[in-house]
C-alpha cells in the first residue's frame, strides 16, 4: 500500500534516485526565541514598518509579534490598554498580506 503515512511511496518522479525530487528534507527543530533576544521594540517602529508597505518590513513585524506573543514573560505587556493601536496595526498587517496575496 504505497502512499500510507510512514511508508516510502517509491519513485515519484522517474527512476533516478539522484534527482532533486528524490531528496528528503532534513528537519531541524529551531530554538525558541524570547523577547530578551529580540530586545526592546517600540510600537511606533512596528507601525512605521507596516506603513512602508514593504513585504519584508511587514514580515519582520509579524515575526516580532509572533516571538513576543509566544513569550510567557510578555503576556501582560500586550494588554490592549498598553497598546491602543495594536488592533489597528494587526488589521493593517492583515490587509497588507491580503493585498500581496491578491497580487500574486
């Protein structure tokens, strides 16, 4: 039964085992980043990065937010009372990525 999970499905793209298509990916577990490794990031810097409209800047904001929100020490920091513009910033981020996906 080829195709079952955990079994080798056999040759998928021809019979040449040295082809790129037969290369198995190596998955390395990445170390979890914390807010200490990122350092202090001002909210205005994230907002300005989003306003730039550049995909790399928006991806940076998304990565920073991902690290900060997953860090247990930063949970209280992201209370909406501390950052009234956070929802607007996240809405802008989602709009930007939606626009980029439509263009692709």
